């Protein structure tokens, strides 16, 4: 059997230029007006470049934006759950003519990430986008805050991607393109591959979910977010080290691939679960593990809203399908990890394992039950949090010295 097709049914469509074409476009880009993009937009550009957002050719038009917000489909009918847009303020928009070429610049450096031909400029109702995508307009929601703080005008048009930013150099082999993961899966003889989405180090519940998937699939790709997170989340380097140790110590060889992707979290809950499935299809995954509160934040979504949304989209929207997993926990009576579908015991026998609880305990220096996480993982995380404490103490000493 073959791997699933890229989204849209065609071939992968990476927009990253190479060789002489890249050199020529970089030279041309140096002469163009520059727009500094946001961190989220940078991640989107790099995903366009590596083919993660196949078959998009750039940033969405007004018709696409409206269709995606209101019905999760672009103007051409292609299923897409979250807008992929580039925004600027009115002053910048007024300085750019429709049909002009611009250079899109990294927010953290002067590197030109891409060039773009501006096919359209359009204003948007940001509150409407938030209500549709995030199901809330509450500014305490990090995704809502991000959208409401962006410019009022969207620029649409095709892009030519010139860089993958710092990701290849910073993360090495962890940063893999869809073409690379597909080639690796094929070399292993895999066709049925489950993606495990994570922005956290893997605790025992995550490990359980991955192993459940391995029982029914050829393998699992643990796919870790490398872009920006909300404050308090654990950095990608620490997360990757902890996951790598877990894979080495507790998984059968060649049943797991660890990789990373360059997006920022949007915290869009159910809609983001659909986006996660969509671009995992491009990476070659036939399934996405969807557990409790997938891509959620706070209490904005029900614990299994991300399960239900896969049943609400039109049949055939995605080839990649969800592996829906119920509440998972350590059961003292069962003597191991279990789910609400497999464990008959009451709440008093259950230890609910969550990344939020783990981060809180570690940040406060509290004891963490052995059933929460593997000791090798805990050692890496405690080392990281001890380093944070040392930095705070150094700052406090420096402040008092003044």
C-alpha cells in the first residue's frame, strides 16, 4: 500500500526555490519594498516553502478568507479550516500597489524569507474571524489576541520562498520536510502512519496514546511544534531531548519517528485539529491521534470538541483520519495507564496525567508522582526548571546590588 496523497490529491507543492533560480530571486528581492512579517506569518511562509501547506501557492484572497472562516473551504472548493493570511496596517497597505512585488522579512532578523506579488488588498472583520475560528472573541484567548493585534488589511498573492529561517541550523535532523518524512516512511515500508501532535514533553498519557497507535499502524511520527508558544510552555530543544530519551528507552526501534515543524500554535482547538490533520496528510500520515483538548487552551473548548468536528466536515475533506482517544489516566487499581473506555474504576483510583499539571508542579518545585512521567524524562525537565530558577535568582541578586 502507498502513503496517503498530499492534500488536494496532487503532488507535494513546495514553494522554496533552489539553485540559480534562488540566487536570482534573492538578488531581485534585495531591490523590493520590505514588509516585516509576524512570527506566525513566518511559520506559514516556511510551511508554504517546504510543501507543508500543499496545494496553496501563497496567502489567501478575500474570497478564500471568507470561505475558510464561514465554511472551511476556499473559493475553489478546497477544504481548509484556518485562514492563512498576511496582514499589514493601513499606512503600509496604502504604500503598496496591487500587482507590485514585495519582500517578506523575518521578524527577528533582516533575512528575506520570500517574495510576494500582491494580487489583492482587502480589509477584514477580525472579530468575525475570531468568532468563527476560535469560537470566542475574548482577548484572554492567545489566538484571539494574536488576530486582534494584527494589521487591519490583508495582502493576498503567490509567494516564492527563499529561506527556511533558522530551523534547519537550529534543529538539525529534527526539522524534516514532508518530502523527507515521506521518503523515510517508505524506506521503513510504512503506509499506515499516525501523527502525534505535541507542544509538550511526553508524559505517560502521551506515551500510552502513541503505543495504542503503534498497535494498529505501521508506525507513529511524534511531530513537535518548533514555533512560538504561550508563556510557560517548555521550549522545543528541551522537549525534543526529553522525547528522544523516551523513544530510546521505551519504544521498539523503528516504530517511531521524531520530527518537528515550524508553525506557531494558534490554540484554535477543533479547527486547529483539522489543520493538524491536513498538513500531516502532506507529511504522509494516514491518521492523527486526537486526545483530550487537542490544541486547546483554558476552558474555551470542550474536552472532545476536536473529536466531534471530524464528524461534522463533509466526507472526503481529508484523507488523514482521526484516531480518537478517550480520557487517559493512571489507574492504581488496574496497575497501569488506561482510558475511560477500558477502565471500570472510579475517580479515586485514577491519576489524571496532563501537561498543564506537570508544568505547574515542576515550576513550583513540587513532588511529581512516579506514575506521571518516566524518570529519565523527569530528570531532563527538572534540570531545565532548575536553570530557570537560577536565572531568576541571578536577576534578583543583580537588582538588589543596584
